[in-house]
């Protein structure tokens, strides 16, 4: 969760900051990143902001998990489920999001439920 939120989401957004601040006005970030949904392609700058928000929420949930807090677990599970639902719309980058979010979700659920059975 920390890697996915910190490196992939927040780091990816911050890596584009110099281009936004010091880049030439004619540079269009949309030329370097492609998505299958035209709306995302047309609103790439808003998508970067959304990625930053998702990254911060993901890191906050991971901190809650590290402190063994139930709110961190719930926040992280919600974040992973939302990511898995939205990943088809974010192709091709959504593949990595799905791998990380799916793996984290499986690990969290296995840790939380352990060896409990559905019926005794």
C-alpha cells in the first residue's frame, strides 16, 4: 500500500510537476500518456490531481494498517476495491494498479481473517 500510494501515485504525479511548472506551453502531457477512455485523455491534468488524491488516501490507509488500526484496514480495503473497479477505464496503466491493489487486498483479507472458516 505504501509503495503503490507513495511511489506509483504520488511519485508519478510529482514527477510531472517540473514539466507543468517549467515546461513549454506547447508541451502536451497527453502526447506521452494514453488511456482508452477519451475523457481521461482530454482531462489529463485533472487525472493527475486525482492520482495525487488517491495516493495520499492510500498512504494514510497504509499508515493506519502499520499502526494496526481498524480504520486503516477499512480505508485500505475500500481504496483497493475502488481501484479494482476503476482499473479497466485506466488501461494500460490500470494493469499495474490492478496488480498492486489486488495483491494488497488479498494480503489484507488473509491477514484479517486468518484460518477462520465459513462454517465450523
